[in-house]
C-alpha cells in the first residue's frame, strides 16, 4: 500500500502506462504466434510476410521502450532461426 502522495501517484502513472502498453505487447505475441504457425505449415510466402510483420512490430515496441531491446532481439533471433530452418 502506498504510504505517501508520490507513491500513490506512481501507482496511478504505472497503471496508465500498463494500459497504454498492453495492446502493443499483445500484438507482438499475436504476430509472432502467426509467424510460427505459418512456418510450421510450411507455406514459405505466407511465412515470410508474417515474419516481416512480427519483426517490424517487435522493433516498434522495443523502440517505444515497451519491451527491452534485448528481449526483442532474442524473440527475433528465435523466430528467424525457425524461418531459416524452413528453407533447408
């Protein structure tokens, strides 16, 4: 529980930011999942489009500070490894 005014304000601000950032986090997860499904299905054209969209969204959210840059890089790396394995 907050013990002073500044702590109460931090709670309010953090909640506003959480609600503002939630759609971006959700969109990242959705696009990555769609890309992984396209890769799993083996559809190269659809997988390429989905991967590009997912990477773009990850870059955008990292740029806004919604997710950490290293977190975005790790997710992109894992996604690209799966996509590159599709071409083999």
